C-alpha cells in the first residue's frame, strides 16, 4: 500500500473508530432530553401537570441515568474504540480495555496519594477546578476524554499484535493469547497512569494561569474565556477556566447582611431571588448561550451538508442530540462527532462562541442563557428591564445563522467528513426487489479464503480482502442497497442501519475463516 493510501486509511480508521464509540449516544441523548423536560422546574411553571411528583421523579431517574453515560464518556471511548479496532474476538478487546482503564485510573490515584497530591473535595463544588476528578469512583488527574481515547487506541493496537501469542512450555501456555494482551496492557496502563500525574498538571497549570489575565482584559479576556470554554472540552481543562469565575471571587461578590456570595453563579441566583439588579459578573455565565442556541445552527449545517440520500438518517441521529444540548446543556455527544475529525470546524466553533459572549456583554444583555426552557422561564419572570431578553433572543437568532453559514461554507469548501458526508459511493444498479443473499455476497467477495476481516460502522459493511482481482464488482454493485466503494483492499457497502446485521450474517458464513490482514 502506498504511503498516501496508508495515511488515508489510518485517518479513516481513526474517524470511524471515534464514531463507532458514539453509536449509542443518539438514544441516550433523546432520553436525556426527555428526562430534563419532565424534571424541569421552569417548564413546570407553564405546565402544571409536570409538577406531579411521580413525573418529576421519573424525569430525574431518566436524566440521572443517561447523565451517568455522558459523565463517563472517557470509558465509553476506551472500550468502544478498542472493540472496534480489534480484528477478532472483539469482546475480549473490550474487556481488556475496561480492565486497562481501571488500572490506568488506579495508577494515577495511587501516585497522587503516595505523593500527597490528592485534592480535597469541596462540600459545594466537589473537585471542580482542582485539576482532578472522580471517574468510576476513583479520584485521579482529570484528563477529560483524552485518557480514554488514547488508551482505547493503544489497547486496540496492542491487542491486534499480541492476541495470537503462544508459549511452548506447558506451565506458561495459560498466559498466551488474550491473557498475554492483558499482561502487556496492564504494564502499559500502569506507566501511563503514573506519567499522567506528571505530564498533565503542567498543561492544567498553563490554563489555570490564564484566569488572572482573562479577568483583567475586558472584552478580549471575555472572548478568550468563551473560546477556551469550548475549545478545551475534549481535554476536560475547560473546568479550570470556568470554575474560578463562576464559583470564586474572580466572578464577583455580593454581600447581603452577614451573607457573602462569591462567584458569578451564586451572585446571579441571589440577585434573582432577591429581586436585585443583575451585576456585571453575569457575563461569566454566558457560556450557556452557545450551548442553548448555537447548536441549532451547527446541526442545521450538518443536515444541510449531508448527502441527499443521508439527510433523513443524519437528522434522525442529530436531532435528539440537539435537544440534549439545548435543553440540558449537555453538548458532548455533538462535540465529539466533529472535534477530533474536523479541527477547522472546532476552531471556528470556539471563535464564534467567544465572539457572541462579547456581543452579549456589549449589547448590555443581563439575561439567563442556560437551557432553552429555563432561559425562557427565568427571563420572563425577571422581566425585560432586568434582563433585556429581547436583545438576547435576537442575538440567539443571529448566532444560529452565523453557525449555519460558517459551518456550511467550511464543510463544503474543504469537503469535511461531518455526519452524513461519507465519501461518495458508486450507486447500486440493482432493480428494486433484486434477489439478495449473503451466500451470493460472499461469493462476490471472492469466497471465504479471500476475506481477511469483516467489520461495520454505523451504516457501512466493511470487508478487507486478500486479492481484489477476485472481486465480482458487478454483482457487488447489484447487491449493495445504497452504494459501494473500494479503497485498496477494503470494500465498503452501504447498508444503512442494517450494516450490523450484515456483518453478523457474513461472520456466520465465514466461521473461523476470518484472519488478520
């Protein structure tokens, strides 16, 4: 394979592995949005039925259950990526990835503990802003999803290169195969967990040192605040930017009698409850603005730029995630669809978010921006004079249009692989209702002995073959329900959401015949 082809295949495998790990999030996002609606106090003020305690309990149950997934995306990425990359016995790779992740977390915790560096949990805010987090009950360095992504790819690579290892001496045979893979990963996970405690804190320190400059830099600082809050999400470092402003004196203070409120969020809520005019510190709470409104433009651009035959499917996947972002302020399910795969879009995302935070401040908006329903309910109750909410919603409409315009231009200009924009495929020539069988498909692929590996992504069956000369391309085109493409020794057939079933059926026919390429 030529170097250029190898690089393209590697990038495509990276992007497909990332998307495969997110395959369940559209369902989780839909349930999360439904739970947020049922448990919303703001919506309950307009719909009295939603104040019924059993409904509120149900909403909280669903919301908290799905939020557990969002809060542990790092382990989802680790297990999902490793399983996708594994060339055989994927369940073994998934188990090894989970065990390795636990070792990685514990190694970090033990290192911090032995060095006396474990941060104390604040009664009100937990570990936010300390650079550490509790993941699966283990306190360690907060790497966001970065640690899970790196460990997932490492596990997949190590597993594929070690799972066939055998030992001749009888006492050692039990340590061959997948057990040898785990032994290798256990050692690497210990080293990575140890290294993270020394490598990651300096990165956190650089971000933390920016907060003082941001506070004193006026609108330039506010722009950087909004920019970093979005751009740093994949690393988890955005907490270090936001927390000092939202929950410490950097975000302002308010004294009411003997009570002192420190931080933009406590001050804002106290002013709202007491009917006081909102202070300038509310600007640090504008981070909810893009989460609530901007993602409408992002999702609209993705759907618009999707290939015509993919638009309905793309909308079905993204709309639940959009509801999750706008109603519950949980944007990660959408963020991770493009932050790694389209850096130019991610950079534009940060710039637009920061710019509109500045515009909100310049236009004198002092309204609530966190959550579509909550924003409407609280702004209406606080009144126009207190919030200037008509300007807020005009800027919201402007941000949606800007996101749509900028993202659409960049996607089309650079042909970015956003959802629904898989590479162009050769249209199938079969007539509707043409006879189809997996035996015929296998024969068109050159038979059992020609198939090296079978896999699938969300909508495609992916088959690697030994000899492309044995492929019957005409039959493959007739069998592909939505399209066909070839990349070196890889054949991709678009089956829509039947791709998983197609892979299973082929694996049944192949039995133990699938080998590593």
